[in-house]
């Protein structure tokens, strides 16, 4: 019962970072962490809208009776915003039907404003206006270009770096929980990754591709959309578990390469390994994405081959019981036939021996005569 409870808590810990969080304020405000938000045409949000790490879309004839604040995402406005619109580390697009009654502030991104879009307040790109009090520096004007301000580029990179750090720390914390509660299963998956990388890559890439396509098809089917969501959640859990196992293996090999005299704990190894492989996914020019696909496929394949680390791969050869020698079937049959023939020879004497040996009665009569 205790192990089951621990396993349930671990599953919840895995699902929390991958699931967007929605919160509603007392005055109709809406706060979203790690998810997108779309306000359909004709609907109204009675309050402020705040989104962290997601995109915002306001369709035509929609309305937000407050401010729209976005960090780490893009916003597409075709409706009406009664307050200010502030975007940190993302791009903003004001369509021809967009109406913003307050200021429009875009920091760390680009603003695209179609002809006909109405903005009642000031339009700010960079660290200007009343929001500049949150930032205590400004770059010189001659360092900027007319279209792409250098300060926007700098702030955008800072926001992306902060997102990378936050995500890496979350993965490392999750890895510590997994290695504490499931050490044997994690080590088993890591051994298969090291010993059978090609089979793991083939199985993992196939499952990753097929499962993603199937989940998307189920998700867009009204009756089976919950099954598609559950399938995606199962895939995410398996990929995360395989990723942590690979991190453990990489951390152990890294410490061995440094000639660490005292064996480090598995917690230290998984922290170092996850830090290395997770940061490598942020390498630019699609190299980081390719690295992620390969590593995720290998880890997923090892998880599937070992049934989440509960069995060995390849399966061990059955060993005969102690004291009994294993023999091929043909050899056993030949030995059995030889033994049977020997026993028959001992039990039944030959006819020649029976004719040559005189009976005992005849010998006794000759002596008496």
C-alpha cells in the first residue's frame, strides 16, 4: 500500500509540469501557466488576462474588460481590449479589427499592426513609457536599428534563457524524485540504453511516431478525444522516465571520466546527467531538436523493452536446476537406448551359453555310477 501511494504521488509529480494550470480570480481575472488561451468570437472576459508561457488569441468580436499581460508567448488580437496590452518576450499582432483602449507595450519581440487596428494609448516597443520603471537601464540609441531594436533582442534572449533554466531545473527536480522512489527500475532502463541502444532507438522512434499520430487522430474525434489525451499523457510519462534514465547513465559516465575516487550517489549522477542532456536540446539550427528526438526515442524504447524497468532485456536464458547437466535431446535419446540394451543383455543370457553348459542332474548321476 505504501509503494502504491508513493507511485501515485510520483505520477502526479510527473504530470504537474506537463499540464497547464488555470486559475480564476475573484473579479473575473484569469491566470494561465503553461497553456494557450483563445477567446472565441462573441464572448467576453470580465477581468484581466495573464498568461505565462503560452499564446493568446482574441477572435473578432471578442472582448477583454481589463488588461492583457503575456510573458513568454505570442498574442494575436482581432477583438477588443479595454485596458493595456503588455507582451514580454514575444510577438504581438494587431489585426485590422483590433481595438485597444490603453497602451500597447511589446518588450523582447516584434509588433505587427495591420491597417485599421485602433490603439487609444501609446505604442511602445522596448523599455520606454511608464513600464520602464521596472528596468533600470537603457541601451544607447545609436546601438539600435530602426526595425529591430537591440534592447528587444537582448530582452528576448534573456527571457528564453530564463525559460530554459526553469525547465531544466524542473526536469532535474523530477529526476531526483524518480531516482529516490524508483532506483532499481531507473537503473534497469539505463543498463538497456547502454547495452542495446540501436534496438531501443528503433522501438522508441516507431512508438513515438505512431502514438503521436494516433493520439492526434483520436483527439480530433469527438467521441474518442479523452482517449487521445490519455494516450498523450502516457507517452509523456514514458518519455520523461526514459529521459531521466539516460540522464543517470550520462551522469555516471561523466563522473567516471573525471576519475572520481569515491563513488558518487545516484542523485548527484542524475542531476549532472540531466543538466547536460537537457541543455543540449537548446542548441540552435535544429541540432537541439534532432538531439531531443534521438535521445527521447532511445529512452522510450528502453522503457518499453523493460516494461518500465520491471524486467531485463534481452530476456535471460533459462538455467537448469543445480546438479542436473543439460544435454541435447538427441544425445539423451541415444544414452537411453544404450542403457536399455545393456539391461536387456544382463537379464537374458544368450542361447549358445545355455546349450554349452551341462545340466547339474546329469553330472551327479555319472559320479554315482
